[in-house]
């Protein structure tokens, strides 16, 4: 079992949703998306138009709130999430907020088993990569998935 699967198993066994925010109203979702935009603009230095029409790969979106924020900025999303319940929640969020056209695909697998011939403008893998050792395993994989001028956010 991979270390990522062990982490997922820990969350399941303890009934923990690592990032589920239950953004069930338009107002809650708009507030959250504004916070994410402010973070990427002010702290990371990406202008408001950065995500427009880029191909974005997100590993471990869990319940999809960050994914929705990227979609609302017009990114085209490929999501890699091993948990079936999380995949259902993501699809429901995208449907509820009418963003299905920004969701290219959800691939139900873990980081180590994900394969793609496609490369991406932006790869988001927040919060779990440090559990995969040695680091060279994920650095090599990210390098092969990222376009030459792409950005990687941990």
C-alpha cells in the first residue's frame, strides 16, 4: 500500500474530511473563492487572469472546494482523487455551481498510479506530497507532467 493510500485510509477510518468546507450556498462559495483569489494574487503573485483557459491538474482535491475556485477563474481541470465519495462530492459541487464545462475529467486513482501523456500549465498538490518519500519520486513525476513554462504549487 502506498503512503498516500495509508493517509487516505487514516482519514476514512477516523471519518475525517481533511478539507470539506460544506460550501452549500452561493455566498459561501463566492467568499471562499475570493479568499483563494486573494491568496494567489497577494501571496503568490499570480495576476487575476493567470488561470484563464489554462490546463490545470489537481492532485487530491478531496471535496473540490479549491477546484471550484480554479474553475471559477476559468481553468480547465483534470482532477486526480482516489476516494470515491470525494469524487461524488466534487461532481455535485460542479453541478450545483454550473461549472461542469470546466471539469475535463476526474480520475479516481492515487498520485503514484496516475499516468498521463498530457502536460499541464499548472499543477496543484496541496498538503500531502511530503508523505511520499523519497521526494525524487514525486519530483520526477511532476517534471514529466508540467509544461516547460508551467507552475507547480505544493
